[in-house]
């Protein structure tokens, strides 16, 4: 497949039923990225809705999704003038892999906020940030699909010197050149390495539940992604992400609960 749009495409095959071919290019180790899966779910929800944007998604991840054919079942719960909601399930081998309650709406790209909080600390200039490729990446995976430039001060865990603060910040864009849209935001909120790595954790951190909100239609250009957390305890940690566009607007925010990464043997 070529391009994020093609890789997240869905095809209607019946009332509330869709087919997709999940792209192995969005894999990290043996698992497909959760943000990529949420983008696929969102496309089905929007296609079944009279509204244009996935404004709220609450996703539960039950199993590891694998590349290849998948089915999506959209169960409409409400259709209203300003919002519609549906329960969307991604199915492989007859078993639910991801469930999501998705609310769709239509956002005005020209709307100005009545109130907006200040952006978090600014990222360093793009040229002062660094690319990152996971040690296990061998080509053809997630790292090839996105262009991310990280604030070096939040990447000490790479050198065995975790900062002790659950913070990671980066610039984000599609490697294919596609400008950001609502589906891109689903990917961006789950694109950072786990913030728990800066607390000494190691390895893959499986997401259990992730809720994200689309707050505005993003302007063209780089997105700034800021991730942080509040608590690591009992084998669980939380991660909160804000995504800001090139116009300095908050365009997405998320919170997830995940299992603490396990060191690779």
C-alpha cells in the first residue's frame, strides 16, 4: 500500500459492515500500532455517519491485531443534528480485537476558540531535534511510515539515562507527505514511545484503553506532540498526550492506561 489514506481505507460490504486490509507497515515488533487501528475504526464510523470528523473515541484493545484482512462492524447508537455515536468493533479470525465508542461531528476549520489554554513548553527548533528508530526496527515498520523529530532532552532513556520524568515530546508528520487530518490525529496521539521509558521501564507497553478527542481540524504542516504521565504503580501507567498544529492550536488530546513495558529477553 502507498500512503496513509490507502493504508486506513475501509470498504462497505453491507449495512454497518466494512472490510479493511490492515497494513503491516504500521507494525511495531509483532503488534500493529493502536493509533493506526483507531484511524481505521474512525473511517468506518465516519462513513456510517452524516458527520465528517471523529470528535471522540474511547477504544479498548483486547488482542494484538495482525496485518491482513479484518472486518469492522458499526452499530449505530444515535444520529443527531450535531453529533452521532456508534459502537465499532474490529474483528479478525471471528474474534473482537478492538472495540470503540466513537462520536462523530462536523468541526468548522475556520472557527476561533472562545477560550484556549496556553501550549506546553515549546519544542526546540526542528533542526535541533533528533530522529529515532527503535533498536528492533528492521525496515518496513512504523518508523518508516512517520517522520518524527524528538526533543533530545526527553530521550535520555535511549542512552540508559532515563530522566525520571514521564515526558516525551516530538514533531510528527506522515512520511508519505500527506497533510494532517482527523485520522492523522488518531495516529499522532499514540505515536510516541511510552513515557514510562523515562522512569526506567523497558520494552513494549500494551495499551489497554485509550480515549482521545479531536478538538480542531489541523492546519497543514508539522504537528507538535507532547506526552506526559501522572502515575506508575502496580504494573500500570497512564499517559496523556496533547497534539498542537502548525498554527499553534490544540487539535487533539488523549489519555490511556497501559501495562508497564517488559524488558525483552
